[in-house]
C-alpha cells in the first residue's frame, strides 16, 4: 500500500517539475524575441528619421540578438 502512495507522489512531482521546465523554456523564447523586435523597430525608426539606409536597423538587430543571447545564458546558468 505504501509503494502505491509513493509512486503517486513521485509521478505528481515529476509532472510538476516537467511543467516548470516547459514554462521556463517557453519563457526563454520570449526573452530572446522581445529585445530583437524592440531594437529592430527602433533602428528602423531611426533609419527613417535620419535617412541612413538600413544601418540602424541592422545595428538594432545585432544589439537585440546580443541582449537576447546574454539573457538566455543567464537563465540557463541559474
């Protein structure tokens, strides 16, 4: 009887930990995408304002990727 209860507790904790990990990895996608989109649109706005071609858009894309990658590495380390 006690084995049955122990197995049920283990399966519940496994399900909870799986849900936590899936939420963590789904959240990482948002952490990568958000700065990329914000900095790219900011660069596009500056390009239109200053007539620089696509220079600031590319710089915004690179900065957004850099920030997204650093944030992801920090989350994976913790």
